[in-house]
């Protein structure tokens, strides 16, 4: 697959086997109809199908006659089509999505040169392309299933002329498709039961429908081209295109590809910017945005990160930040880590831009420092969403499902209590506040929390840091049950420099032995656990073996198979770079540890050539052959890879 984005949250997603569809999320144009912020994309055009007509020979363009494909940007296809009598014609196709516009443009070009194979078509022979665009009218997660009423709906809302057609069911929701050179012929075609094998694997509808209002006849002489424009004819705004990253390492193809991939996630939100968590499914989420912002900062997009920081600082209330956003709705604040990742981004932004960033106003009458103090004070005293600091230990208690392992029912990884990565982020945050306000008690709290982490998370006989101190809302850290399951979260404490020495090295070693797979890190080791993990359906039916809760494959029904697997063995892309950073830190940035870490991190490179080309996926199966699953273009998988790659190069 190839991905195109437009800086608004819209996208196109096309197969290298041009015209093929594997999922309801594959599309020629999925527009964002809200120009102020990202909302669910609206699928207008499912695909384009193209046939070459060469002296009477009709050939569909696709994998069977694909000579060459380059993922770009922009992506380019080169086809060889038969014209009979050993003659052939080459056709080049380029796909682009202009920044700030809900447009997908297909440029069709016939070169003025002999074909790679066969003899050229004789000059007196007619050559043309026939193109059909299959359309839908649905929100991104919905499906089209045609019936008599739906067919009538399409028919009554389509108009056409010789250049193309317009589908306009209502103001602000319409599609225009036209060609720069050629003729449109109105002839409705209904496409029923287009296979969606990816959804079928997920236990969802295996088919979807679409319609094609007609076909374009596009004559192409040698050295000529035509542009087919598929446009959601809504308001078009000038959106600032992110400037190229300032960090350039000439000859480093790996980092260049990661930079190109990372840029696709930066989109407009109001007067600022935000980050799409992943394509094809997600919008902008708090936690994902801040983790991705660290990679953006490392890659040289400092100004974009400043905009992201200011955008989200204005959304801070009583120590909380949005967990997920949907347009202007920021009411979901069920996250204990997003505000702490936000603080880390501010710290790293200040390292690059200078301490003056803390005194900048964020647009609501407050400075950035005011926002950070609000977060720290609220965590210490208790937030409206029940996050609180245990006054005895200085550690932070988190409600169930408030960390990044946040699946809904069935509750596969509740992690209620004192999760290890929350404590590491909290300690870093306290140290940051102490540097900014040394006269307050932040430093003493940082020392108390650090001492408590070392006391409670390392048990004799368990050669790695515990994952969570499992506790109810009124229990202290001392009263908690220690969950020693080997997960990837403890590596964050090592990478952030909160844990070092023997404990750090043994934790990294255990992760190396039981969690690492090529390109990702398992979320749970395939080992028996000390504290049983019960995963049940809403009716109480048990879905797992509580003593051995590892799931090796992420497939099947969502509630009974995929959700229990999501954080219980499924391998994620974004923690692997953290493992590499932790390896380097645990062995004191030694030459050997840096070299080993670079080797592990380069295991993501083959993934750039699979699935969504030039991107890294959200997850892989924990078991071999480690098939790609979930969202196939994930922001923090890319951002963490480029962030840690830069760090490793600096220490090489």
C-alpha cells in the first residue's frame, strides 16, 4: 500500500496492485470535512480502475503488467501494455495529494520513447485510457451496502458534463471528478460485494459496495499526459506545509525515509498543529502526539513541536489533558501518562529552543510554566479524574486503563495502581519542576519517589523491574501487590535515566531474551506470571489462562481474541527504540552497547518495504512469522525510531 496525506487529516490509500482493494479503509480520497481540526475521514472515492485501449486490445493496469513502482513521494507506477503484433506501450502514473486540499490527482503520462519490451505502437494506431472512479458517501468506519433506495440516492445527486461528474448530496459534502484532457461518458455501474479480506479476518463484513457514474475516455499521444482530479469541493484553506527537517545526514537513507514518513502525520488543529496517531484509523490523541513530538523535535521540526505544545497547553485543565480528541471534543481525559509525556516534550523543547519557552504565553493567559505547575500540583493533590500521589511513597496512583495499555472491555490490561512507566515519567517531571522552581518542594518529592521506585519495583529472585504495583484507589504503594510480569514498560525507566546499574542491565537483558522480535517488542513475555491476569467477557466467561496470559497472535473477533491479545504478547513498534536507548544507557553509552542498539533498531528497516510503504506499523504478531497487524502507519513507531537513531548516531 501507499499512503498520501494532505496536512488536514485527509488521506488516500492505494495498492501497488493499482485498483485492488483489500479493506474498507483503502480509498482514492477520504476527506476531512472539518477544516479546523481532524475528524473522522469521509470516504468519497473508493478506487480508480484504469484500462489501456491500444489498437483494439484492452488491458487493465495492475500488478500483471507493472514494470516498476517507486513509493516516492510521490508514488509512481510504470506499466507495459500490449498492442498486439509484438507491439507495446508504456504508461506512467503519478499520484499526489496537494497540501491543505482534499484532492487526489492522478497524472497519466505516455512517454515519447520505445517501450522496454516489444516494438512501439504504429503512429496511425489509436491509443487511449479508460478510467472509472468508484464512489461512496460514508464516514470512515462505516460501510456502503447498496439497495434500491441507496441507488436512487446516488442517481438523484449526480450531475455530469463532458469533463466529468459531480456528486453533491448536500452543501459541504460533495465530490467533483474531472479530467484535464478527455471526455466523460455517463454510464452508471454498480459494484457489489467488493471483497474486504482484512475486515473478514477481523470478523467484520467481508464486502462493501460502490458505484461508478461513468467512464473517462482519455486519448494519449506519445509525450502527452492528462490529469484526473478527484476533489471534495469544500472550503480550501491555506495550510502551512511543515518545513523540511533541519537534521540532515547525507547518505543515511534510513533516516531520510523515516523523516518522509514522519512528516505525513503533522496536521492542522485550529491555528496550531497536532499529530495524527496513525493511518488509516486514528485521529489526534494526547499521548501519541507527545511521544511523536519527541521524534519530531529530534528530527528538526522544532517550530512544529512548539505549535503542538501550545495547542495542547491550552487544553490543560486541573492537571488533565485529552486522551483522545474528536474535532473540538476534548472531554475524554482518561490518561495518566499524557500530561507527563507532555512535560517531557516541554523539557526537550527547552533544551533546543532555550529556557525562554517556559515563559511564552500559550494563548489562554497562562505561560507554559503555569501549565506545567498546574499539572504537578494537581497530580500531587489529586486530579478530577482520580489520579493522585501517594503521600507516603511519592508515587502516582493511576486508575484502570489510564496508561497506554488502555483497551476497553474486556479489561485485558487494567494496570490499576502504580505502573512503572508512570513513576519514571513522574520523577523526570518532578526534577524538571525542581529546576524551574527550586524554592518549592519538587526536589524533595523527586528524591522520595526515586527511593520508593527502587524499593518497591525490584524483588529478590525476579531479575527485572516489576511492571505495576497493583492497588485500589485508597491503597498506598506499600499495601499493593507487586505484579512482576515481564513487560516492556520498565524499559522506559531505564531509557529516562531513572534506573541504572545492575537493575537496568538485568531488565534490558530480560527484554532482549523474551520480548524482542524483529522490528518490535512484545508487550508481555511468553512466561508464567506471578500475579494471575483474568480476562473475562462482560458475562463473566473466562477468555484466557490467567497464569499464562500470553497471546501470540492478534487476529479474529475483536472482543474475545484481539483485545485480550493487544497488550498481552502482541509486539508493538514504538517500544523497540526505547529498548535500544535503554540498552545504550544501561551500559554507560559504551561503543559496544551503541553498536548493538543500532543493530536491533535497524530490524525495523524491512518493515518500511512491506505493508504501508515508507511507514512503520502499529503492531506485529508476537509469534513468528510476526505478521503486521493493526494500523499500518503509526506515528510513534516512526517518531521513536528516528529519535533514537539520532541519539545512537551521536554516541557512535
